[in-house]
């Protein structure tokens, strides 16, 4: 168990605050065996940069390759279980009714852990939609062709995630910004804080007077601005924070 000090000032703040917002990135799923976004290049995928696969242009250029990459990631996610970090956020939601969990992750592990109020800024890898119609597709005929075809229009199917260069759901962004601006405490967990507009949320909280806490083994653009920084793993730090909460 990593030994880390939780300042009494933070413990007091944890106990006083009523409204909490949390932003998570792929780092919180790393201890569940889901490679972080920057590391989602094991084996076959090591020669590709995720930013070069997670775009509509990449899909137009080579939809089979992009579909296979997501099929590989879907398999990893299906085998993964929520870890102690995910479960700590379920306990936190139970204790703080005014709690908003904003995730950049597409793995659905927060919902599988038991969180109910989850804003999925970047979609969900387990959902599929038609690339042409941009409408959800639940079932289709497997013909061996990849990507499979839309049963309605015959267009190519794609994962229901937000690619680089695509706009996020305005409703999701609106809810995430509102929560970031109104919370008294903002936890930023397991994100490199590089991808916008998600990366701006901790700063929205900061500028609106919230106490901002970062949990990440590595420094990020937020590190020098956060009130409290825990350079360590979410699976060890989050349960300890919530235990003292
Ligand atoms: C948009 C889904 C309008 C797909 C993803 C403003 C400024 C600069 C650039 C832009 C901007 N506005 C828009 C852009 C362009 C772009 C962008 O931000 N580019 C970046 C690279 C500079 N943004 C967009 O295109 C967005 N669309 O804004 O539309 C527009 C469009 C164009 C131009 C202007 C406006 C869409 C962004 C969404 C992209 N889709 N995911 C998929 O997953 O396949 S993003 C993807 O990367 C992930 O979902 C994740 O959100 C994101 C970042 O990854 P992280 O989660 O942070 O993971 P990462 O690997 O980077 O880091 C993991 C962290 O965890 C590390 O820090 C590590 O230290 C830590 N860690 C590891 N283990 C642990 C841990 N922490 C704790 N515990 C551990 N155990």
C-alpha cells in the first residue's frame, strides 16, 4: 500500500462540502487492465497512434482497420472488472447526493461499478451506430464483413464514440460545465488533461472557487494549479480519500 499523507485541510474540506464533481480519464481503468488511451497500442496496434485511428478520416480511409481496433478494445473492456478506484466513486455518489461523475472513458466501467449519474463525454465503446445515418444500431447481421453494415441503409457501422475532430454532445458538455462551475470540490482522476473540451473542466471549477484535487502518477497541465495533488494510483488513493470523507 503506497503511503501518502492526506492534509487535514483537505479532510476538513471533504467533510464540509455538499456538491462534488469528478472528472475521470483512462487512468482510472488502468488497474482494471484496460490500457490507457495513450497506451492502447499493445501488440498489433503498437505501430499506430490512437489519435490517427480515432478520427472520421481514419475510418473513411480504412474502416476495417478502425473497426478491428475497436473490436480489440471492446474485448479487453468486456474482460475487465471495475477496480477499487471505480468502487470508491460509487461509495462517494452514495454519500453525496449532489455528485456528478464526468468521464472521458468509453469503457462503461463506472456504470458497471454502480455509478448512476455518469456523463459520458466521449461516448461508449459498447454501443454501435451507423456511420452514414449517425443513428444507434443494436443488432445487425454478421456476414463476416468488417465493419458490418447498417440493417436500415447498408452503410458502414462504427463505434458510438466521439472521435478527434467530432463535436461532443452539446447536452453532455452543458451538464459537465454546469457541474464543474457549481461544485465545491472537483476531483480530476487519471487523465492527462490534454484533450479538449474535457481538459478545460478542472479549470472551470478552479475559476469558480472549488477545491481542486488531482490524482495521477504523472504531472499534467493541471498539476501546478490544483490545491491538492496525489502523485499515485487511483486504486489506492481514492478509497483512502473516501474512507476519510
Ligand atoms: C471537439 C473517444 C470541436 C475515442 C476520445 C482546444 C485546444 C486544443 C485542441 C482542441 C481544442 N478543441 C478541440 C481540439 C481538438 C481535439 C483535442 O483536444 N486534441 C488534443 C489531442 C490536443 N479535441 C477534439 O477533437 C474534440 N472535439 O472539440 O470538437 C472541435 C474539433 C476540432 C477543432 C476544434 C474544435 C473531441 C475529443 C474526444 C476525442 N475522443 N476518446 C476513443 O476512445 O477511441 S479522447 C481519448 O483521449 C480518451 O477518451 C481520453 O478522453 C483522451 C485523453 O486520454 P486520457 O483519458 O487522459 O488518457 P491518457 O492515456 O491520455 O492519460 C491517462 C492518464 O492516466 C495519464 O496521465 C496517466 O499518468 C494516468 N494514469 C495511468 N495509470 C493511472 C493513472 N492515473 C491514476 N491511476 C492510475 N492507475
